[in-house]
C-alpha cells in the first residue's frame, strides 16, 4: 500500500477554531493501518470535510475514514488508505478554497465522502450561502468520483448540541442543524446523488452516553465514529461490489 498524504490536524475545539492552511503530511507509522489484501487493483478513496473527517481529538486510526477503510478491507475490497482534505474549523468556503490548492485536485477516486457544514452553522453563516457552496462542493465531489454520482456519499451534520460543550443549548442548536441538513439532503437529491447517510440521529446518542464524546466534550470519540461507519459501510459495499 502506497504512502498517504494527510492534513495537518489542529488540536482546537470548535469554540477556538480558526482557519488553517491545508498542508498534507505523511501519517506517522504508528497510525498507519495495514491489511492483507488480494492481488487486485486497489480502490481509491477521498474524504472531504472538517474536524469530523480528520477525527479531531482521536488517533488517526479511529477517524471515520480510517475505520471505514479498515472495515471495507475486512470484506476484501482492497481499499487504500484515504486521501483527506479536511481541517478543524473549516466552513464550506474554506473547503472549496483548500481543494483548489490541494495536491489531490487533479486526481480521480473510486468513491468520495462529503461531510461539511457544522462550522457554517456554528459561525452563523447564512443558509443561502451554505446551499450555494454545498452544491458546488457536491459537484466537485462528483467530478472527483469520475462523474459517477453513485460513488459519492453525503453524510449529514451531526448534532453537537447534545454534547457537554453546548452547555444545554440543544433546543436551539439541534433545530438549526436540522435546517442545514435539510439543505444538504435537498442538494444531494438535485444532483442525483443517491447515497445520503443520516448520522444526525446517531449523534444524538451522545446525550446519554458520554463514551461517544471525545475528551474535549465536543467532538466524537472513536466509538461514535464506529457507529457512523456501521451505517455507511453497507451503502459503500453495495456501490463498490
């Protein structure tokens, strides 16, 4: 398996997020996942997003793209470690800008995941801007996936309002996130992307189970990411096999 370039991960919580320059790095050997694979052409995977994609506050191997890769490989699908364009604090505008500067911008992939929008919501960006920029990112993801809409997987925005960091503001945060998710679901349907994975209900489990929250009281733990992957894997397998 070839060496993978990744994003420089910042260790800030959402409240202290600032825009970071995209700077791919080689993962530490301790974090690299190895799997015995059959002699076939490897499956390539690109993950686009923010802190939820890089796995803020958890080891790289526990981020959802790496857990997804590992589980798919257990089914002998021969998936390479993912290329990732994501940084904590990124909005849709930041992700668009980073892609244009990325070393991966001219590559094509066998499948792509897109999870973006929590920072648009947190920073009180307009929903009109989110709709426009999410639609742009979705079409970029389709282009990365060789024009095949069935190989793009949109994940809904999780509900951080149930976390300790939110301080009991779930009745305000949750409905606002629901409105952002209504937008990304509508845009996925307009673009004929059939794979919409609604992880928002899963994320609400953190309200009663703190093992699903990382040590910053905000971001998901590896256990939460596993629940997301369990929901995502059947759809990815169906499209790849």
